[in-house]
C-alpha cells in the first residue's frame, strides 16, 4: 500500500522513530495545522504506531514551585 504524503526525511521512519517523533510528515505540504494533524494520525496508523494525544507534550511529573512562591513561603 502506498502512502499519499511526503515523509519528513524522504522515507518512512522505523516504528521506534515514529513513536518518539512528534511529526513524521513534511510540513510544507499542508495549508493548516488541522490538516497536518489529521495526516499525522493517518501516517501513524499506516505505520502501526499509536497516535499522539493532547497530553503527550505535558510532563507527567508535577512542576516545582516557582521562585515567587518560594519568596512567599520565606516571608512566613
């Protein structure tokens, strides 16, 4: 089966590379970010890699308190 979009590096990535990469396809072939996201999902399905979810870019660990919060604690 042939895929209708251009891959980012000229060829289809391995499943390991696809799982770690945020984008698999060449961005210049898309007019909108929505079109690109839909094509990226199709590319991942084509390669048999799980699709990305909105939380993929968020850290799973809580963030440390900001400097401003620490200053407030020191005032107590």
